[in-house]
């Protein structure tokens, strides 16, 4: 292959956009999402940057910021709920362990 030729992309524009949206909306690390999708994390990072740049230049930045904040709030609420459940399970397990070890 000639080093000066550009490689033809095997990813559709829709796949690129959806992959970038997954990172943006979920708040998950790019590396994690890239691994799940089977693509290079640097490539996905480039798509995310391009999507964010495209959105910020669209003139609806404030609306997107609000949507992003709402999505982030939902994600954080889910995470808090999950952590509270995990904490409760650990408290119960600790109480059980203490009870069992004291005989």
C-alpha cells in the first residue's frame, strides 16, 4: 500500500456518530466504550471531539449543555442509587460476619 494514500474508512458516518454519542451521553471512559465496540480508543476519541465540536458550532450550545447536564444528572442519580444499595449490602454482610465470628 502506498504510504501517501489515505486509508478508506470502514466505519459508516452513522456508526461514528452513534459511537461518539454513546461516550458523550453515558459519561463512560472512551477506552471502555472503544473496547466494547472493538475499535481503537484514539479513533473513538477523535470522533467524540469532532462530534462535540460540531455540536458547539451548531448554535444550540446552550440547549445541548442543558441536555448534557440532564443526562449527567440522570447518570449520577443512578450511580448514587447503586452505591447506596451496595453500601447497604456491605453493612448487612459486616453485621452478619461480626455476629458469626462472635459465636
